[in-house]
C-alpha cells in the first residue's frame, strides 16, 4: 500500500496528513499531540492495523501543529485544544471530505468531542479511545487523579521521553522486546522534544471537556483498555455515560496505543460501528483458519550457532509468535519445536498475522514459511484441534518457500473482494490429501 505524506494549510502553518483506502466512509484519526504519521508505518503491526481500517473506510491521519512532521510552534504559543476543530476542517477540506467519523486518542479525545459538538454538519460519528474528559480530580469528578500524582506522572514521562523506558510505560505488551524498545524510543523522539512534551502534558492537565459531552449528538463509540494506567478505565465509562446513547466497549490489555494488543478486536468494533456489519464469529462448531509456520533451514542454523544459542532463539521465537498471533485475535494451539500451530476466526486475520510474524522473526535472523487453510476443525480436550483441515494446512505450509505465505484456494475464495493480492502457484498434490489442490502465495496482505 503506497502511502504519501501531504500538507494542508491553516493560516500560515502546514499540517501533515496521510490518506489510505478508498471509502466509502471517511475516518479521521488523531492521537492529538502524540502522533508521528511517518514512523508509524515502520512497525508491521501498526501498518497491519491501518491496512485493515483502510479496507472499509478512507483513513485520514494527521499530525497536529507542533508535533510530528507538521510545522513546529513556539512553546509559549501552543494552539489551544479547541483549535483542533480548525485543523480537522483544514485536513478534511484538503482531501475533499464533506463528512467523516472523527476518532480521538489521548489528548485528542476532548478535542474530537468538541469538533463533533460544534461542527455536526461535518461529523458523521465520534470514536473515543483511551482518553478522558479531564485528568484532575475534583469534588464532582472523583475518578480523576490528585494534582500531586498527576504532576509526578508528568515529570516521569518528561524524564523518560525519548528513552526505552517509554515502552514500559506506554506499551508494556511489547516492552520485553529490545528491538521494539529501541524503535519506540526513536518514535517518541520523532513526535516532539521532552520540553515540548512537558508543555503538551501541562495543557492536558488544564483541559476539561465535561460541559460539551451532552451536546454530542452523533453516534459515539468509546473504546478503553481495562488496564491502561495513565487513563484508568473509569474515564472511558464516564465518557460513555455523559454522551447521549454512546456505546462503551472495554478492551483487554494495558497498552496506551492501539495497534499491539488485540488490534483486530479493536478494528472489528470500529468496522461494526461504522458499517453496521459484525465480524464476530459464532463460538459453535468451529470453522477456523488454521495457521502453520516452520523455520527454514533450522538444522543448518543449529550447526552454525550451537545448541545453547539455538534454544535461546527458539524461546524468543515462541514468545514473539504468541504475542503477534494473539495481537491479531488468534490462538496458539501449540508450538511445534521450530514453528507454531494457531487458529483464527477468519482468513484475513491469519494472513495479516503471518506477514507481521514473518517480519518480526526476521529481526532474529529467522526465516519462516507459513501455510493457511480454512475448514471445519474438530475441537478436542485441552484446547487441541484435529481433522482434515489441520492436515491440509500443514501440507500447504510444507509447500511454501522461505519467507512465503502460502494459502489454499479456500482462503483465496473467502477473501475475494478484499485488498489481499494473490499469485497462483498452480495445482499441488498434498501428501495424504485426496485430489489436486490449487495453492496461492500472498503477494500483498
């Protein structure tokens, strides 16, 4: 997916934005003053989430003035959070969007609510994620943080900004991964300097959007992670209670950003909210997508690095495989020594997980091949699975080359009409499976 960065003009400043997807609906997404639209695409799981959103909407993302790749601003003249409305209008006008669903994360939550309340003719709906109406505690807002504790949190964020410690604070699900910690430190540095972040956080402490929530008269979805420490889940519940007819969904996990914990679950809720189409699978009698992986040339690698280092690599392989598969809504059935067996509720999730996992494991110097097939699966005791579909998926994987994601024709047919692109690999005889099977390599997830 080709992604270009463009600029919208607002007075004498420029706002960087990106557009992916073709609609039919528009989704304007902003992390407020804590985004970096260019560097986002470097992480495969972030890119996978944005590609998935772009399957059912035109995704419009932008960096606020003073952050990311938008024009800088002097710290004594930061735009008030109300100016978010003007920035959204400028970006929407630049891309020709008459009306959009507006999604705000972190400090963009109050801003997005203000936009919908004051510009209802430009707002189709509102989505709020991991945000709050205000931060500080008052007598009529007891769920807020005491001023002293909030100021300590600000000092802690500023002190660790641009370092690997930020991953432990913001993305604990990935913080054990050293490569990710290094990347996330660079990512935060690309957003703004520590001094600028201190100014932004100070502005957050002063914001209070409670008075405008009852004036939001557009369909509203509130998503909030159950264990996110900086914005406890009660903040999300409050938003949903105060906005008329808002729908609240509690998402498991502790991450602040959305892409790394149960991202497909989050996108499912967004898709259902925007399109009215539910992707929830029925839990009865499982027709599942079965996913196998295998490390290519594992025997040669053992000979190169020795048994002890190989066991360490396998531990890292298993940990990363489980994390990526679960992030895409999958379930690890078992590890197979030098691979994994997992299931997904749909082929699209399995394909996206396969590519994300391939890229993750390449960082360890491991080349994997993957195979997927969708069919009726026999559910066994202790979460085991069996049946012909499992056997077919294993044989499809065995026919794949290094770094290749190979799928059965069933997978290809079930994803017809999506943006996934396949290359025909011809008919194959799968050992132990009757008949010829047409296989396809995924060229573009």
